[in-house]
């Protein structure tokens, strides 16, 4: 699968990993609460897949945060 901006996916995954730690949850817990497969969470963390809107919402539910929190990280779009 060709990804347009791998660096952005990596930054998104790092932000997700940070939020999981801050919320003191595991990827398994996030997946269970969000009603998605654990491997989907790991794929996003590891920048293996571009996230869909439905997965974004499920992860936000699992983290008990507003979806915009997942997108709140620094990234240089000019790179």
C-alpha cells in the first residue's frame, strides 16, 4: 500500500502512543472500549496504515477524549 505522507502517519502514531500513556491505558483497552480490533490500534501506532474516520472515532472513544485531541500535535507540513 502506497502512503502519501509516511512522516505524518509516524507523527500521528507517536501522538496516539503518548495519549495512551497519558490516559494510563493499553492499546488492548483502547480497542476494547472503542469496539475495534487491537491490531487496528497497533497498525495506527506503528504507522502501518492510514487511519479512517471511523477508526479515529473508535480510538477517541477508547481513550475517552474528543477526536480532535488525536489530531492535536505539531507537524511541519512544509517538509
